[in-house]
């Protein structure tokens, strides 16, 4: 080994390594050698391997860093009042029709200064990071006009520059219709495609585009026009689909080559066949399912049978999933949706990376990939999920550098 590396920058030793690779390789009493930002070596631990810094895992768990591939992290205010309204019997759709829901957060986000928006969002991000998240997708969508969408995406960029975390910005182009376009939805879609989308693409403010396809939001025709425009501009795309009803959005998005389709409670088993294209990932969002007290379960068995990769994400947002703890979301996915422990872990590592189109560099512990790793203060994958509010995260390596002090 010393023939190849005179010394590792970091050596993690005496570890129970769950690589989350395609073979789901597990190494007992293993070691990981890191040079620069990347994993240079993995194998059984051998004494006297030289390294500038040694981390002794003491037989405990090491996994890839967690990836939260669907969040709305940057926003102002909160919607606690709507939580109470739902408890009193109003539905999500009822609240939206009364001027609440997304529009409420749009108003608060418009009113916030850039600094206020950054400070509120950074607190949420740091909490998320404390539970082992090393990559996060952050959507805009609470701006609805060029100025405020750019404001949100600039705050998103600043978060990525300020903290040791990998941020993937997404332009949520069709989230809801602004007040001035309520009677002209087609006009708003045209405005987004002709004005806002090109500006965001030209200034490289986002890597993916998103939309909300639902009876209370945007139609299949609107989504198709947006995604075709995004594709021409070289942007990836994903879709909020089949959350409250079966609109057929998931199958349309997959047909167009979407990176992911998200929510999927009302996805039909037959439509699962239509999204089996070797690319599109199904992103499950059990936090919203739980918080909205939904009853309709995603077709998990049909997704499995069609070999659709299953990712899991927090859907962190102020109205329907105000959660920052990804292990808690993994717990919900197992308890509410019936995922196995392994499926839950793949959902926040390799499959989440695929949903963000970055699985060639992160999401598993493999030689040549970026060294995003978590050392956990426990000895099994199940413990992290079983007791999610007890934070087992002991040490984070981000891009080959230690991020958190060992407790």
C-alpha cells in the first residue's frame, strides 16, 4: 500500500463499513484511506498504515454521508397556524383556497431581507447537518417572480459557500400561481418559460427545474412545456407528482427523461411500469404523508417489482413537512411505508445521489469517489433508524476533511 501512497491524509480504522455500493458490501474491522478529497483505499484494517490523521471507529458504523434530495429549506416565517387548522378539520386544499398554504410563505419570503432569509435558513441547515447530512437539494419556489426567485437561489448559493455541505440548487418554476396571474395561468407559465427560466439557466443559479403537477396547481400540459424548455437549456428536471390525486404527472415526467418523480401517494401500480426507464428515481416523502395525516400509501410493492430506485427525503418545508432530521424520515419510511432498513439507507445514499444525478461521485463508499462519510456512535444500521431523535452522528468527513469534532 505504501508503494501507492506515502501517507493517507485521513485513515479511518477499526470500522464496520457499510459501503452502500451496488453489491451492498459490508466490511467488518475495515479501514478507509483518504487522500485529498477522495477515497483512495478501502479494505481490512492492517496495523501501521501511515496517515496524517487517524480516526478509530472502535468497531462502530461508518456509512456514506446522508443526502437529502428534496427540500424547500430557504423560506421565511412559519405556518404553525395551518397545523392547528388541519387539526380542526380543514384539508390542505381547503387552506390553499383560503389564501394559506404556499402563498402564505411566498408573502413572508417576499417581505424578508436577504440577510433575514439567510439567517433563518442557515439555522435549519445546521440542524440538518448535525444529523449526518453532507449533501442537500434546495428548491426555490417561494418567489414566483424573477427578483424573488433569484433572491432565494442566491441565498441557497451562499449557504453552500458558508457551510461544509454540498448544495444542489433547484428552480421550482411552477409551484403556485401568483395573485396577479390567478385568472391567467397559461400567461404565468409563458412568463416563467420566456423570462425567468432563461435568466436562471444563463446565470447558472440552478442545476434542475421542478414543478407541482396537481389539480390545485399545474396541469400536464404546463409541465410538459416547462420541461421541454428546461431540456433545451441543458437543465435536469423533476416533478412533484401524484401527491393528492392521480394526474399522470409521474409517467409524463419519466417519458420526458426526468431525474426523479416525488411524493407518489396516488401513483397507480400500472404507471409504475411507465417510469421504469433506467433513469428516473422515485423519491418518497413520508414526512408530508405523516404531517398531512394522509391515508393513501405509495405503491411500494409495484415500485419494487419494476425495479425503480427508491429515494427518501425530508421535504423540509414550512407547511407540510417541517422536519430537519433525516434519520427520523427514514424511520417514517420504514414504519409508515414498509421499507426495509436497507431500503431506507439506500434511499438517503446511493439512490438519493442518483436523483440528483451525482451518483458517479457521491452516495457510496468506493475508491475514487468523494470522501463524504459519517462515523456513527452505534454498531448497526437499524439503531440509527430505531432511535432517530437520539443523534448517533459522531463524526462527519466532508470532501476529505473532518467537519464535526468527536464527542
